[in-house]
């Protein structure tokens, strides 16, 4: 059942180092992660380096955080890297995941057309930006896939006091990953939420960063992340007590490696900051 479910999902996911669960080295490691780690280019270097260092065959499935956690809850992941903290905590509390630790973080941006019809450029408050976008009837392109980015969008909309149904009704939902969603926003001259690491790699013509993820500190001079736009990632493994048959040894070794010194420069090179964000 586990193999069959994964095989079906691979049609819509990134698979690196495809292999069977059994091979000459040992059991493969199923790493379920988010499309932002794929779109930022992080996986291109991180996975091969981990495979070489640990002697593991690593199968990667990149989906939205919501889908990643659903896979884990069905016992179809050994390790999960996600950026949807509230949903992650729920899965841990339910016993599906254990050993959840901070891995890295980046920040969110609000990007949009250069002519900026909602006049949000330079705002320090993302909630005010969302209110202006809604009030002017400007187009906002959403992933609409329960990913960490989609959940952050919903969080900002709630904090802005926007009616959830009215906000959802005014969106263009792609149901796709971060880079595809940004490309759709460019085609439609629309607004979108994007993480800094993906934006560094995918920044289509016609879109500009309008609300940055950093704001001046209260003391002046230094810059600190705007709390509403901080984007933390955690790594965790499947709980073998709930999901027998998962690759416990490989998962533990992967978590130790990815949170250690060998992975740190790879993570940094992809535009993330290692560890826990400030004020968290």
C-alpha cells in the first residue's frame, strides 16, 4: 500500500534518485517536502549531498506543506520538511510525527505589478496591503493548495479583518507551486505572496517586490524580520509507533545531517538562514 500510494503521487511531484524501498545499500528514505524547497533550488544540492554523506537512496516528493503532512499522516513519509507551523504541531500532537526541530527560515514578500494599482508599495504592514488589494478589486493570485504559503496568506487576510469567503471569492487560485503561481501573477499583472528564496530564482518580468519582508527595528538602524512575514521551516520524522515500517534509522541520520554543519552552507547558498528566526 505504501509503495502504491507513493507511486501515484510521483506523477505530480519531484522525484530525485528514484529507487525501490529495497536496494543494495538498504531501505530508501522517503523525504516529503515543500515546493518552495524545490523552486528555490535547495533540493538540487541538498539531496545529492545527503545521499553521498549518508549512503542513502533518497526519494523526494515535493508538494505543498498541507499535502506533505497528509502523506505523513498516512504513513507515506519517513522525513518531512515543511513550513506550516500550526499544521505541523497538529500532526505532532496527533502522534504522526516526532523529533520536530527548527531547520531554517526565510521571509515572505508581497509582489505585484509595477504600476501597483492598489498602491501598496513601501507599506510595512502586510495586513494593510491586503486590505488595499481587496478594496480596489485588484487581482490576487493564490496557490490555493493548503501549502504553507497559502496558509500564511489566509493568516494575513484574517489579521486584516477580511471576510474569509469574500477574500477567497476574489482570488485566482492556481493549485500549483510557488514558481508557477508567481508566473501566473506576472501573466495577469496581479499580486501574489512569494518567499524570498524562490523570488531570488524566479522573478518574472512585470512583477516587483512591493511589500518587503523586513522592517526597521524600533531602535532604528538595524533591520529585523517583520513577524507576520517570517517563514520558518522544520524537519521531523514519522513516528514508528504509529506507522510501522518507516525508515527510522535513515530518518534519524538525515535529521542529524541536515541540521548539522555539512548542510548549513548548502542551505545558506539557497537563500535561507539556518536555525530559528529572531523573536521565535
